[in-house]
């Protein structure tokens, strides 16, 4: 191990935060400050009761200027929430924001060693020493400004895709809208009426489609699919194919994935596929549209058909509302149709869907609960479809002769989801739905410039899908021609002199951020790089540096942890 | 303060202690009780379940008598009270029913207008007389004794109709007991039923329900139980020996009083005037303590 | 004039809408009636289903919002007048004074220490007290004291000037007056959130009568490390750690009793109960947690996983049945919960140390006033009514005024944040999804 | 302080490990103060040579806490963390170092209690093992050589290429499209590790001072014929050369290996 920075020793300032009593009551802060002053490289050390308060930050800014500090160590809480605050304090005092290192002496020290002040203080000293060791080796960095292609690709012409396309087009973005089917509209095309308005699905859809078709900023490609995507937000090169032929190539700077989901066709479950009287909700919508319900007297709907089980533990969110809506429509069609909904838990939520539940019950639809351990059974007896279910409410088995059994099956990801996931490096959950980066940023994904909305992300209804489409539009509209990278200082850089062109890094990069140049040497695109470091840990030539987490920096931190110089 | 007194048949037939004590204490607090000439059964519960119009008629008839006296009606019994309250409600929402009943009433020169107010003894004591005045009337405070209060469900849990106290958290009887110097405490079974409505269908069940309540009262360290309902009293007091047998617990002995009896004692009245000799539960030790002061 | 947008309500939805707009270069006025932003989320312990620490993930957003050069945060403020129309709303906002000159204040806390008045601390759900001059919580944004005029002795006629005297920098300014700010904005986003149902209405559960019956917001403060107990789940009656805990779902929600509660499902209670149950079991593995429910509504990504984790891994007992009554043992203050297990038909009695009533989410009381000012309609419950629940689900009945978050019906944090972005988009593009509204 | 207090290092990824450690703090779950954490953006950054390096410096144990599958923000290629970990364990075993001193734990960001329990039990485990033989001022010199050789193996081109390609080889087969099973690969890996390890031990020994095959054989406890085979191979690689010939035995010396 080499401690290369011995020679040039930047002036480090250490600020220890008492965090009121949270740190100060456990850790001996004055002792820690005194200790910090003696750590190699430290030019100034002090304490504050709340370093992150406006006045605390002002003190830091002031000290940076007054003591010519070149690196900043803040011993306080977790950098996950507070690093950005101290970074901006640095910037305000003219210090590059990546020259801050935090020592987490709250979440990972004072709060977890409350009963041992002495040991906590010793640990805090170690953490400060480690932070100083790293800080001395930090290098200034400026987040690059990235050129962005202003055009946007929307994949999927369902409601979520349409609403993001429309809203972005209204802001003046050029939109390429790609739909694999011959017509736009997605799932709504197959539906009869929509709750809560109970208007015809086609009516709502048509008004939306008219707007999309009339919008001069939207270029529509139906019967088409994305064949390949290369590049990054500066310039994604997109190939569109139709009938197996590449029909169009264009360049965009953002891609919105709104491919939706499909309804599970549960072959074999409850006799589905064996008898045409056993159908799924989607088939019922079709029948309702075509008024094809002659002779139907008893309809039995079975909820959670294929969901909330071991295979698909998730709830598909829309099926209870769909069943209630269709049951209500059936009852309105004819009071002679008896409708039974056999359910596990009734998933109606919020104001509108609760009203739907009540209205449906008022129209005489019977709801019968079943338990996980005794699901309904569907059999053909003497030519009739017979449904038997044990009702825990009356503690008896109930039997129905059904003219139609309608299975409420869940939304499942589309087949092309995994293909797109590969192309765009999008994470998926175990079932294949796309997974967002963070709960409080449900519309942000790991790959820069790539967004997902609607049921491709998780089951949801049309209203929620529209909101997501618009929300994603808002994110995609954040920049038009350029943006600052905004991922922090961790990114990979490849030493071209060392690279042998083996390609392992390209294989392993989760962000699609590494490519071979014309002479076969790997190059990273810092705009795309997420800074995870798998390339550096794997590079046979050890040719890759992860800035802000370099080998030297990590080694220095490790040695500081045991407070020693490397062994001879 | 002047009320038409309606003791009710249960009281008149076998709960003399209640009537006696009420007639002793109320006038001393300025509540004048006027007997109703020609009053009859309120119709509850004998008719209410099988012949509602007869029930309404009987209740309305008694209310009409009170109206003819120009007085509000004070039934002593919780059952009668509820019967009047319910009938009043039915006749109010159903003018045709009211009219048909009035047709019958007119034959004996009565009319039911609906103007009559139905008072409950808890309301009379707590709201009309007031806790302060009752406190001021106390000459022999019931100190150092802790009572479980049992207002009875007919009076407080009359689904949706006017109730005399908060159905989930009745406090008036507690306030009234405090006014006598007694200790009170909320307890989980406070609003539990005495079981008497099941007495005819399943006497054993009644005893078990009442027994569980008494067991809890005993376990929580109460010295006695106080009520204002003759039905409840009948079970807790008159049937306490039977409860002991049903529960298989001979030690289950809880002194039971009408509130009016304790009020009378606190006012310094002689026990004989309050019908205390008719209480069948073991009240003697408590009585001694109160009389000794 | 640059395009600008008014956002009413500084909870997570209002903050997100403001950030979305500001990040797109649009000027935002964020009006919040409290002295700080953050809303209800700032009071919560963890999020579901990912069990993130709420304040930890919210605080950076609050700070980003407050410091954003494109966002002006008006705290202690209310909108009093809205004239004009879409594209050119003329808005009046009354800004009530903090009575503290924040530029002079060093946050030393001397004023707070010396203030002689103590009142229940609403941020800590009343479990603790605060002073009349106070900073509600350590992460409050803006982090500056303010005087609560209602409880301050100076304004109460007592002539108290203790804080003024205590302040080393002369930052206390009793003479500050409310001021009215006039704004011109092109559109308005309403994000005023919800309020919690007061379960006192359901007397059978004994809320406020029994010490150990609490609401979820109270629970959140009890388990919050920043809360009155430092995160220990102590029960209010005696400060002992609660080891037997029950959640009663649908308190006030899904009610069809006349005059009691609301008929709709509040949508988030099943999940916060599961989250809270897991929190308890993680902290006190030997505790017994029961959840009484009608339906388990776990309808989003990973929700069912959290339920399964609670039930199957951590041993949280789920009983399907809505308890009829809670009673208290007067000596121990333990609670008895009476219920019918509708799976078996058995009547049961459960003895617990602490009961949490999963109370419904209600529209805010002040919606009525605000709706009048804005000239928009409310629905039958008092939530902001949307133009058309399908294609214009975030548009109020007045053109140019949009909603997001719980002000138009209960929803969870993720949904509120998504809607905030969507409303931000609508507020700038005016995009309508129906042809009739497109105009030009 | 009485008794032995282990000194430990914990590597935490930003999105789960670090978050869960924060959560333990936020929940005020207490655990012993023996461990110092180091933040990585992601545990895939963790180069085995870093861990071997700090072990050679005498740390008593290393804990790596990363996301449970499905809980990771950097979802793709998460298995690389385990691949690197297993490779490192293989090297530790080769070096005769107690591999129980390193551990890899998977957690969701919400499992604060579990995290604290894991830290707790790891500390106890290491406490049970006693101080690292490499800690203190007079470390076990043989073991130090071994672990330095292991570190050198972890930094070696051939080995890294093999580990980096492992995933692809098993999933997609070799360049000829022939399937490679995990067992086959393990055998190849074992051979390669053995070979490289001895190479590195010889090289490191020769770096100290030049030596003859006989002397190397005695010092390293390896059969002299084997040593010679390695020397021959290493000469071809340009790692060693003959410095001089003393009597009839050539004295070999290590050459600087060009970067």
C-alpha cells in the first residue's frame, strides 16, 4: 500500500457537530475536537451545536475562508441525508463541493453506543481519523454538463404513454410515439366502461387519441417496435422495426417506457381454457361490449385468480374494482342476472372505489368471502359449471350453478419488458415489473434519461396511469438541450494505456456506460456511469479508477482505521 | 319541580324498596310526585314483541294521562322509560299511527299530543335537581365505600334515541354517588347487561351473565353495587343466591342497593323508610358502616 | 413576467410539486400555514413498504425546496383572495409574523429556554410540551423559532418580554405585523393534505377516555426516535413498555353508521398498521401484536410482501373482525378488546397493553374556506372535487387550479409524490386530455 | 480494558448496508463498538485485494454488508459481490488464514435489528477466534507471506480475468460455444489459484533476498522439483532471473514486474 499524498498535504478543517444532545451527550466532543487537531493534515478543528443549521453552515463557510481550508471533514450524522448540505456550504465559500468527507458519529456511533461514552468517543476518533485520511486524498471535480438530444421517445401508446407524450409535446418537445399494435390506445381498447365515470372506454380514449393525432409535435409509429437502443441521453440512437424490417432510425435524448402490462390468461386454473363458460374479466368486457350475454342468469366472479399466491404474491390492485364495476353493469343490464363475487379481501380504496363498492352492493351483487386455505372449486357437473366455496361467514359450503364463471386475473408484465430491460439496463422486480430507484422518487430510474410509467411499473388503474404519465413528463421536461450529470463524484475512468480491451467491464456494467472505442479500448461515459465500481473490482489490468472511491483513498481509510502506516 | 309518577308494574309488584325510597327522597329535594289516576301497564315487554300497536296504545295512554295532568312523566322503571321513549318516537315519525291511537284514546276522553316529556330518575336527580343540591342534602356521607355503578342498559343504550347518559361512557350515576361521599371507579363491565332480558328464555344464562359481572365487581374491590333499574336489581339482588349456585361460588356476595336507598341513608333517613329490609343481598355490613358514619 | 405557479400546502406533495416546477425553471410560491414545511410526513416514523426513515428522506427535500432559488416559501401564510383566471391569477396571501427576525437569530435557543409558557406540543401529538416561542422539531425547515401568538403572554396582555430580554441579538420583534403579499401566477396547485379522524366519536373504543388507546399519529411519535420517549414504545398510562399491542383497522373508515365516520376506505391504514406492527416486532421481538381488520388492502408493489413478513415471519396475528368495544381495567389500565373472529364465528376477548385505532383520513376542515377563496367545489365529504375523475383527475372545477395528494382523497406518499409531479406538469402545459377542453 | 476486544472493519454499500446501519442508529438499537464502517457506493466496488490488504495489516475481521437480492438499487450483476467474496475466501483458505474472519451479509435497508444482530454475532465470532495472528507488532511471518501472496494473486491479471469471466462462462459457454459447468470451472480455478499462489510466494520470497531452489524449497516447505517447475514458468513470464551461480546452484532473484 502506498500513501502517495504524503508530500502534498492539503489543509483539512474538522467540524464536530453536537447535534444538540444527540451526539454531545454520548461523545466527549471537546476531547474529540482536541484529538482531531492532532491528526495529520488537520489545520483547524472546532465544534458546533448544530452544524447543519443556517448559522452552523455560516460558521463553516466562514472558517473555510478564514483558515484557508482545502478539505472539509464534518463529523456529524449520516452523509446519506446531510452530505449535500455541507457540499453546498463548501461551494458557497469557494471550495469544490467534492472535497467534503463526513464521519458518521451519530447514526453509526452515538446512537448505537449510548451506554458506553468512552468507547463511543474512541470510535468517533477513529471515524474522524478515517475521514481525514480520505479527505486528504479527495480531488476537486466538476459535474460535467452533458449535451442532451431534445427529442423524446415514448414506447407504448396506452393511456400513460399518451398522456406523457401529449404533455411533453405541449411543452414543445418532439415526440416519437412507438406502439406495437396497429392502433393506439393500449388496454383501454379492450375495455367496455370505465369506473368511476362509467362512461364508455372508447369515448374517453377517442378524445385523447384525437388530441395526440392532431398534435404536430408527435410522430406516431404504430405496428412498430423498438429494435435497438444505443447511446446515452446525449444521443440515444433508436431503431424501430415493423414486420421484422427496420423502418426508421432516429435520435432522442430521453426514453419513456410505457409498455403497460397484460392480463394473465390462467390456463388450467379453475378450468380456464376447458370450457367456454369459464372466462376472464377481459373476455367479459368483450361480451359486454358486444352485448353477448344471452341466456346468462348466474355469473360467478372469482377474485385473486392467479395472484396473491406463492407464485405471484402481489395484489394486482385493479381486479376488485373491475369485478365490482362489471357486476354493477350486469345488474343494470338485467335484474335477472345474479352476480356473485367470491373474494379474499376486497381491495377498494379511497373515495371513488369505495363508492363503487357501495353502489355495487346496493344493486344486489352478492359478495362471498373465501379463505386462502379453502379456495373455491370449479367443476363441470352434468354439463353445468358448478362453483363450490366454503364461506367462513356462514360457516357453510355454498354451491352455485353458473352460466358464466369470470376469473379476475392479475396484470403481469409484458413479454417485451425483459427485452427492453436489457436494452435500457432497467432493473426489474422478481416478477418482471420495472423497479424505480427510490420510494420518494417513484418516477426516477437508474439509467439516465430513461423513465417508466404506468402498469409497466406495477399494476394500477387508468387514472393512476395517466397521473404517472404526466409525472414522468414533468421529470423528462427538466432539461432540454443539456444537463448537469448530478450523480456525485463517483464515476469510473479507464486508463487507456493499461486497458487490454478484454471487455469484462463492458459485460459487467449495469448502466451500459462502457463501450469499446474504434481501437478496441474500453471507454466510460461519465454521463451514464452510476459509480458502482464493479468494473474496477473486476478489471484484470486494474486499469479502472473509481473517482471519489479510489484504491488509494480506500486504503488510506482502512489504514487509518487501525491507526498505522503500512507494514514493511 | 313536579312530575307525574309512574312506578311501573315491576316496582309495584315486587320492588317496593325502590318506590318507598324514591317517595322518601325525591320530595325532600323539591321534587313533587303526583300519582296518576287510571294509569296502566306501559305494555313493555309483554306486548312490544308480539303486538306492537297494543304496546304503543298502552304507552301512549299513560303519556296522555300525564299530558292531561299537565305534567312531565317520571317512570321509575328503566323498562317503562324506554317504552315511553320508543313509543313517543314511533308516534312522531308515524302520524297515521298516532291518529289511530288517538281515535281509541278519545273514547275515554284522552288525547296524546306528544308534548309530554319523559323524565328519567337519573336526569331528574343529576340534571334537574343537580349534584350540588344533593351534596348539600347529605347529612351522613357514605365515605370510605367504593361502589360499582350500574345505570342499566334500557336507560342509556336506547339505540339512536334520546338517552339519559352517554351510552359508551355513562357518568351521571357516578356523579350522583360522589355527591353522597362514596367512591366510584369505572370498570370494564360497567355497561354490561344484567342478563334479565333472557330470564324467561334461559334463566341459567341470565344468572351466568349477572354472575360474571358480580365476580368482576368483587375482584376489583368494590364494596357494593348501585343501580336505578328494578329489572337489574331483581337479578343482582333478589337472585344473588341463585347466581351463587349457578356460578358454583358461594363466596360471591355483593351488597346491592337502589340509588334512592343510598341517597336516603346519606340524607340521614331511617333504613326502615327506605325498604332496605327487602334487599336480599348481604347489605348489613355496609349498612352498619354507613349508619356508624 | 416569468411564468410562476402558486402551490398551497407544504407537505410532501406540495414540496414535490414545487421542486418539479422549480427544476424546470419555473418560479414557485409555496404557501404553508404552519411555521415550517414538511406536513404530516415530518411527523411520521417510517415509510411503507420500504421502511425508510421518513424524516431522513424528507429532510433533504425540505431543504432543497427551501433553498431553491426558484422557490419562495411563505410560512405562517394563507391564501385569502384569488382573482383573475388561468394564466393570470391575482392572488393575495396573508403572511403572519414569526415575531422573530430570522436574519438576526442565531438559533441559540435562549428565548425558548427562558419562555415561561408551556403548552402541549402538537408536533409531538401532545405527549410533550413546548414553549410559546418554539422550534417544532430539530429538522424543521426553516430552522428558526416563532412565537405562537395564541399562547404567548406578551400578546395575552401580560406584557411579558422574557424572550426579548433573553435574546442576545435583539431578534425578537413583537411589533411585526401580518403583511399581505400580492402575487401574479399562471396556475395554482392545491396540496393541503388531510387530517386524521378523531376517534372520540366512536365512544366504544374509549379514545381520550382510556389512556392507552391512541391514534396512529400518536403512535408514530411514540416510536419515533425524535419523539417524546426517544423511540421507546411506552404506554401513556404508566410509562411501561407496551408488549401486547392491538391495531383496530377502519376506525371511522368504511362506516355506514349514521353520523359516525365516513363510508370510504382510507386506503393507507392496512399498510401503516403492518409497518407499525413490523416496527414493534423488530424493536421488541417478544411483543405480541394483533391486527383486527375487515379486509387486508395491500394493493401496491411490495405491499403484500410487507403483510406476509409481518404475519408469517414476525408472527403478527391478523384477526378478521372489527371489535365491538374496548374496555379498561381501572386498576392496571390494561385494555380488553371484544371482537368476533369472523373466520371462526368465535367471540373473543383480547387483553392488551396498548390499542392503536387506525383512524380514517379526512379532508381538512379549512378546505371549506379555501374552496370559497379559490372558487372551486368540494365533494360530499369536503375533499376538493375534480372536474372529471378520469381524464381530468387532477383538475378542480376551476380552470387553472389543480390538486395533488390527499386533498382530493386519501392516498399514500408514493402516489402523492407521483401526483405532485403530474400536477406540476398540468400546471405548466395546461395539457388537457379531453378534446372539448383543448381550446387552442 | 480487560480481555481481548476485536478490531473490525465493515464495508457497507450506500443504498442498503449504509442505510441499514443508519436505521439501526435511528432505531437506537445498541451493538458493541468494535467495528468501523466504511462506505462504498456499492459492494461490487469491493476488490478482494483491498480486503486481503487490510487483513495483512492485522485487522481482526472484515464484515461486508450488501443488499438482499431485490432490495438493491444497482440491481444488475449483484452476484458479482458474492463471486468476489468466494474468490477471496478461496485465497484465504489457501493462505491458511481463518476465513471465518470475513463474512458477507445480505440485508434489506429496513432490517435494522437484524443488522445489529449480525454485527453482534460477528464480533462474538471473532472474539472467539482471538486476535488475528497478523495483529500486533510481531505478526506470524509465514502467514504474512502467505496472505501477501494471496493478495498478489487477487491482483493478478490471469486470475482476475478468470473471475471476471466466470459468470459468462457458466451462462453462455466458452468462446467456442462449449458449455462450461460450475464444477469444471471450479477445478480450473483451483488449479489456477494453486499455481498462481505458489508463483507469488516464490516471487515475494525472492524479493526479500535472492535464493536457490533448495533454499526456496526449505523456506516454503515445497518439494524442490515443484519449486523448479515454478521457477521455469516464472522465468518465461519474466518474473525471475538468475542472479548468479553459487557452486552448481543458480541463485534466483525477482524482477520488477512491469505495471
